[in-house]
């Protein structure tokens, strides 16, 4: 009976008897609980649901084999104002679903709109966040006499490439800045290891340990769950040397991840997925056709983690029941102490860089294809 | 008849325990199951997705089943499946007329699966190496080899997260929605296995060797040959399971984490057990498995977290597979003694 009723309901909904009044988030992998990318998407959707009086539903793909059928099922229901695909792995299935269901609006976090009238592409200038981390990492490395900075990356996909490209650019910019301001010579190599996965902390740890051994004691994590292992590696190496505060320092990505290993994570390259999802709902409620929305530092879509960001994410972690290494106040104090432990001119340089970036004085390299990233790697070794 | 009743009983038990799990976490199990069914079978489009998802499972199920019939515990389908997929994909680099291109890809992919099964047979029959050990090791060799090829050699020139897509002339034509004519390949292979095992002398020899190798040897049957045949046939079926993921399913490519090939090889073991290692039972088992997998997203929208969906799916599958698994354990005891003969 219930089965019959639910079939009937599905039928009614697809006839448009009931109006669409829900937001749907569809995650490609793992879903909320990562305290980063996915949780930020959820945060933005929650805010939009509250602001626009909509209901919110979300679900995670059980396997990439089901992407297309899952999305088709969601579109058929006709219940959703917008179906927001979260994650780059939906690159094939999401546009295909948008073509099959032209009356359903879709948004693609981390992907383009494929010139589809019913799809909003939400892209980030990841280069900007990456470059800011690169500036800080390289200047700290120079101050500590390290020969290199490192990064632990996930899969070879455009959003990660853009982070890498920015990081490389930022590090080289910092070397030039240092030379110009101190008159002393410096040289920093950028070493990036691709682990190949976003859910392999053990692999991330091994990669980070190798980087630290090679002298790269500032490591940016751009690998989702994988780079949590890089945080462990930084903390362990620091504690083994008898330190409570780095070096080595790790850098988070997307969210403000400092609270995970306070003292050993100096900052985070921000990517405001929450802002993007909120914008997607706003777009879906309006009449504008599909387009690409590119979020950068000017749109508050990227940046280097601020005091407010750090506090927000400590809060989020407390609410999610994440096991913190102390009281929220102690954590915050330690994070700030780490920032004060590096020379003041690091933050001065960061401020200058941000100013030039916003003013358009600095142009960051493009890295959305394999050829472009290969060029960047050659230009900024 | 008795087996059908047994299967239905464990199905009900599995569903009840799954419901208990959901109820314990404060979710409504019956509306969740209803959404699972409507998500997998609720309309033509969903049914096509479910069928499409089931085809690979039919083939890897056959791989395991034909092994069991020969007295083998062949878990090498995963590696053979991966290799079959990458060989089929690589055929996209060749220039051949449409149609013929597809046939060539299937032929080469099947050969690759056979080649990957050959060392298992050789090690078992000349050195007495247990097939469980050799297939586990070969699965990993295949996994890393395929991962290397996919990332380093076959990746899309613009996108890093998957390989190039195979040319249209090499794909199975679409029937409707996600379902392609790969359906015929899977059904025909299942029918062939059934005919071969029950209506062909060589198939009879396989079953005799599996039931009682000593008696089979005494009757003049070469147990070694029978086992080799079972392993090679299984290799072809598993490779085709991989091939149809590339040639017969959107996006007609392999993702860089191999995730769109899934765990077909291992899931095939469960499918074979549900289907009582009988080709026709496997068709039903694969469809059942496909239903569970395709309905998951709809369940997720009822507020069931993905991990709990995995648990419920796992519980039902374990119950469904248990009777045959227990029967195999019982059967293998005398067979183990008789293995000396096979060496």
C-alpha cells in the first residue's frame, strides 16, 4: 500500500501538481561530516533555505556508477527548485542530466555550466587562495632556512591544478618580495605530491613525511580528506623536535582548518563553497538563464583564513562533536600564537599581495587544463 | 522449489533486520524501503538504470559460479574485470569501422581476461598454489597496472579525472535511458554458461570435477582440464563485465580512481551466492543487487545517511548469500581431501 502510495505521489509530483519548494544538494563522495568542502556547501544551503523559506534535502552518491540515475531520479520528482551537484566528479553526469531534464535547474559547485540554459556553473579562482598560502609558506620557509615548500595534492583535476598554480606563483612572488625588501638572496623550490585520492589520509601522511624529510617544512594540503594525514605528519615532526608550535607548518584548504592541529596549521586557503551554494539558490529563484559564476577574492569567494573564519570553524567543529585537543579558547589561543611566532613581515607581505590582487596589479596564471598546469610547473619550479 | 522458499525466507529476514537497524537509529524503515523500490523500479527510466547497473554483476557472478562448479574458489574477477575494461578502452585508440570496432574490443578484452586467468590455472595445476592466494595477488597487480595506465597513458587530454571516451562506433547502442544492448551480451553469456554446464560434455566434466574430483578422475575425466576451462571461461566473463562498463554505460570512459568500475568483481561473489551459483539464479541475483544499488539515492533523501544505507544493503545481502555460502562450506570439506587427486 505504502509502495503504491509513494508511486502515486511520484506520479503527481512529476505532473507538477505540487510546486517545487525544496533545495537538493547532491554530493559526489563522502558527503557532510568532512568539516570542509561538503559541510560548507551544507552551511550555505541551510542559510539559503532559511532566508528564502525553502526545505532542504541532501544525499550522497553511493557509487559513481549511480550518478546519472540518481540525478535523473531527483530531477523527475519535480520537487526541487534547484539540484546542486557538489563535487568535480559529477563532471560528466551533471550536464547529461541537465540535458535530459531541461525544465529542472541545476548548479555545479566546482564546475562550469557547459553553455546549458538550465545550469549554473560555480567556479572559484582557487589560484588566489593557493597564492596567498604560497606567499606565507615561502616567507616562513625562508625565515627558517628551508630549501623548499611543499603541497600534498589529491587528484589531477582543474580545481586542484588551480590551487597548485597559485601556490607556485605565490611562492615565487614571495622570494622576489623578500629579495627586494631585505636585499638578501633566497631561493625556494616548490614540491607538489599528488596522492591520487581525496579520501586517503594514510597516503597523505606518507607524502607529507617525505616532503618534510626533503626540507619542505611548509606544506599546503589540497587533497580533501587525504591532507588530514599531512596535518598529522606536521604535528608529529614538530613534537618529535620538542616543539608545541611549528615548524613544520601545514596549511589547510577550502575551510579554515587550523583547529584540527592547533599550532601546526598556520593558515588556510579559503574557498567559500557556502557563498557559492547560496548564490545558486538565489539564481534558481530568479529568471536569469544559465551562466558561469566565478568567485574570487573580490566576491568574498576566496581568501586566506581570517580571525572570524577560524572562530566560525571552531564553532562548527564543536557543534559537530569533533574531538578538539582542548577547550575552544585554548585552541584559538594556540592558533594565534602560531601566527605570532613567524616574522611580522610575513603578514605585511600577505597584505600587500592581497591589495595588489584586488587592484588587479597581479595576474595569476590560468591552470584549467593539463597543458596550462604543465606550463605553470615549468615557469614556477 | 525448496530453494526458492529458502531464498524468500532469508530475504524477509534480511529486510526485517535492515528495518530494525533503521528503526534503532530512529528512521522510518518502511517509507525508506518504499523509496528504495520507487527509486530503482518506480518508472521506466529507473528500471533501465537498474538493469544497466545489473549487467556487469551478471558477468562477474558467472565467473565465480563456474569456478565453484569446478570446485574452485575463484575471486579473481575483480582484476580480470579491471583489465578487461582497460583493454576495451584502449581499443578506442585503434581506427576501425563502427560495429566491427565494438566486436574487436570485446574480443581483445575477453582475451585479456583469459590471459589474466591463465597464471592462476598454471600455478594451481603445476605447483598446487591455492587459487585464493594467486587471484588476490593478481587482483592487486591488475589494480595498480590499470590505475597506472588510466592516469598516465589514457587520461583525457583536457580533463584529469577520467580517460578519453570511446568513439561512438565502439559503443553498444542505447535501448532506452541508461540501458544499452550490452543487455544481450550479458543475457547470452548467462545462457551460454547454463547450456555449457548442463548440456555439454565439457560442462558436465566441470561439474563432476567440482562435486567429486576422485570420482571424476576415476571416470576418466581430467580434473586439471576441467579447472582450466572453468578459470578461462570465468576470465572472459569478468573481462566483459569491465568492458561493458566502458562500451555500454555513460560516460563511456574510466574515471581516474577506477570508481565507475566499482567493486563489480567482488560484488559478483555475493550475486553468485544469492543466485545459488546457477546462471539463471545469477540473473535474478544481479537484478536484486542492482535494485539495492540504484534505489540508494532515493533512500538518502528520506534522511538515511549513506553509511546506514550501506549497512542495510550489507545486512540484506549477507542474509541472501548465507544459505549458499553455508552449503559451500559443507561441500568443501570432503572436496578438500580429494584435492590431492587434482594435483
